[in-house]
């Protein structure tokens, strides 16, 4: 990390109280006072342009402190380059940061970056755009929408519970044709989740980030209490013990439905995608900083 660029979202919840001077001091303490660190604390609307510019400049490592949208933008900007991505967990999900071993505490995360090493990790291409962790439709797209609606509720558990109930009430049954590595099957479902490599069921973490696989989870629509239980199991990580949730792996995946476009929640962002949805694993497509052994 001889030339380090740090881009921080000034409105990210975990950074608001620190201020630019406090954050600069934390980086200087962690990396050494003589380190070559260019740090910018930016308004949210300025993050996208700064990330795009970072892909073209002379820094070899780019650290992002922001929400899920900023991390996704950085993944897409940096993957075609030789640059390395570092992540400070400041968003809602922080899935990639957690799987790279980054602590939730900001000072601890900055200290961890100073001793981190670069490793290649897999990404997934969805209709020409890359993502790093997961993509879901049906219940999962409704969950992303409902999570925004429940943002003002006082406690995280309450926010998640309220969002899940709203999402389940809005998630209707739909029919899909799924082609995985050339094998086709027709399914009735209300939720599909596609992940970059396999998540451990107990804690929603990936032990391996370069396994070269997609994992697909399809919740069969059995209705009533079975749907409620399957939804809870998907959220809590107990899906591998639920017979109503079918899971399989692939390297390429196509999902076709009856609509020309559908809502898909990908790494925390809700987007309207053209069908069929085309997923493909991109092995070792990005260099990222990790503190894991």
C-alpha cells in the first residue's frame, strides 16, 4: 500500500461523529505519520464521481468508508484495474467487510487495514454489472424496499422484524424457469437468493471468498405458516435445515419469468433488471484487503 487513497462518506452513520480531523489522526496513528495517505471526506453525492476517478489515478489501493452503494460502485470501478480495494464497514449490511475480517468499530477497522494483506476474491456478473455478496428477488427485493420504510424505527431488531413482516405480506407467488450450468427447471416460488460463494448458515458469513461458485436458494411457496417459517429461516441463517428451501450451486445461472423487467435487491441496492437475469461467477476478479489468515 505505497499509494493509499481513502474516500469516506461524510454522512455514513459510523463516521458522522468523528469528523475529518479525527479520522485523519486515526489513519496517521495506524499507518505511521510519514505514510502517503490521501484522505477525502465527501458528501454522499460526490462519492460516485470520486470512486470513478480513483480507478484512473496513480493510487494502488483505494479504501472506501461508506454504505453498500459506495462499496458496490468501488467493486465495479476497480475490478478492471490492478488496484486493491479496502473496506471500512459503515453501511447497513457490511457483508463484504465482515467476510474480509474488518471489525465493526471504526478505529479497530482502520488499525486492521494497516496490517491487512491483498487477496484475490470472486465477484458475480449480473446482466453486465458486478456484485460481491448476494442478489435476491421476490421476498428479498420487497425486504430491501421495506427496510428503507422501517429505517426510522428505534432498534435494529425491531427494524428487521417490521421489514420482514411487510416483505412477507407483499411477496406473492411467481413462476420461474431457472437454467443452472445448462440444466433447466421450472419452479413456483416467492423468494430466490443468489450468493457469491457459499454462506455459512449459522452466521451469514462466507468462509471462502474464492471458491468459484454461485449458490442459489429457492423458497418453495407452500403458503401460510410454512412461508413465514421459510422467511424467518432465510433471515436468521437456518435455511439449510428447512425442506421448503432448495439450494444448489452453479457457475452460470439464468432466471426467466413472465415479466420483461423485475426488481432485484443486489448487495443492498434495489434495482430494476431486464429478464432473463444472467448471473456468472467471475473467479478472483478483484484484489481486496483482508486480515484473515
